[in-house]
C-alpha cells in the first residue's frame, strides 16, 4: 500500500505547519487548505511558500466554504484539522462533508491537548467551557461512523514551560518559585514538531484506528517539584519555594475572569487534579504513542529547559 494522501486544515498555524512539514517528511502526498487571506499575511505567506517549495499542494478554501471542503476532501485519504480551540465547532460542516464524500480512511479532528473526556475542571471556567466543544466534535464524528484517531498530547512546551509553570512570567524564575498543591502531581509537555511526527506516524497505522493516541514520553512527564529541581540543577542555585494550596489556587481562579485565569486553570487541571496522568490508558479505547513508535526522537523537558538557561 502507498502512503495515504493527507489534507491539513490550519497549516499556517503553529501546530498545523509542523503537521504539514511532517507529512511531507514522511513522504505522504500533502495538501493544505488555505484561506485566500493567508496569502496576504507576510508570516503565513512565508509558511505557505516553504510548504509549497517542499512539495505540498495548496488548495484555496475554508471551514465555512462547503464547496471547497468537498473538493479538497475528495482528493485525499486522511484529513487532519489543526484549527484553534475557538474554532472547534466550525468542524461540524467538515464532518458533514467527510460523511457525504464517504472516501476518508481517517479523520483527526482539532484536539491536540488534554483528553477532553478526562478533564475535571469545567465548573471553574466562567461558562466558557474549553473542553465541551471538543467532546461534542468527538461524539459527532462517532455518531457519523467516520474512522478517526484523536491525539491527546496534553501541554505544548511553549505553554507554561518557558516560565517554569509560573503564571504571568515569560522566563523561568531565578530567585523564587511558586509550587501549587503538594508539587507531586505530574503533567505532560510535548514539543509541537514532535506531536506532528507522532500524528503522521499514526495515520496509516491500524493500531490507532478509532483510538485515542496518548503521548506521555519518558522525560516529558514530570511534577512541579521535579521541574524545579531540574531547573535548580541547571542554574546551580536553589530557589526559595512559595507554596499555594489547592484551596488558595481555587480562590485565585475564581477571583479572576476568563481568559485571564487561563494559565491557572491549566495548572489546576494538570498539577492539582492530575488530568494528564490520573488514569491508565485503556487498550479498548487508547494507545501509547511512545510504545507504538519507539524509533521517533523527541525533545525532553530537560532538553527544552537547556534552551532557557
């Protein structure tokens, strides 16, 4: 069997660009659905030029344009959507088109974060439920009988890690650090280009069909205490530890409106509730990406922190 033809929607975004790059790298015929406006945006146009030069076929269209969606979907075997979280529900039309076309072997919807069915903080986010739309899209895909793979990669490294999980900072602290809760609950961080590589390896793999692909690589699963200890070793200095209890963090979250409390919500979810790691991967519904693809190299948390020293 030849490599599946892949359509990436959202290829000018951070993750979408890496997905398109990885698709080309792993020798898949690669297509990108691109809005007309992207060509007049300098940074997006540069990405599109790079992808086109590498061999991607650029198709004009959008998630709101049914005709362009249908034309694009008919050209490929696999559709990967990587639009932003606020556009999650815009995938409804895409799902309808995929169902109508009837030719797609795998759909990977725009999720790429914590498993939305495992997150337990929805009551805290002021009615803006970050995860409910993702669950809705999952259920719609399943109801339509569309073959799928969901990617659960938890945090991208550019989220929280550059500040050592310190809300409001844009660089790691060198004097004082705040530990939330007891500091022992583990979260997971992944570099976007690594998420893309795992995703593209999964598209033609029968083991990932109608499953969640969980990414929890050794070296990327760590607690706040482990993170701080790692950083202290790298800078050769012990930091003063400030502690905020679960109750204290909840007070801060509830006293701040969304989206200003976004980072604190993520911290509460991962490092207090343990939403990344509290559950075992059930073979009936999920698979472990690092067990399936041991050949893939990835950036560890320690390696990422080296770039910040």
